[in-house]
C-alpha cells in the first residue's frame, strides 16, 4: 500500500503542478482539502480525472462517499486498491 500511496502523491504533484513540493512533503494521513494540503474543488476535479486516467477507476457515489475517498492520500490509496481488486495492506 505504501507504493500506491507514493504513486498517488506523485500523481497529485504532477497533475496539480505542485513543482515546489516533493512526495515526501505530503503526509499520507493529512487532509487534502482546506487544512493539510489545502486543495480546492477545482483541484479535486483535476485529481479525479488524473486518477481515472491512471488507474481506470470511476468516482461514482454520493457527495459524502466521494468526500471520504478524497480525505487523504491513504483514503485515496485504499479506494484505488479496492477498485483494482487489491486488498489494502
């Protein structure tokens, strides 16, 4: 799961053009929105598209489910792993 978290951190940096940041600067358990990384709704859309392209997953569900999936890098990794048929470690 750590490898997947690392991939997602790198995807966040590249898809959102966060050149001043390294993957190690992102805490996998920190919130992605408001506090923590400080992303906004436009960032969420861009990140969602990047995740769909990279991993072939779909972001179906109600607003609360999607919000929970985007809560942190760890939450995103668990969701991606579940969609790819992997058990989270």
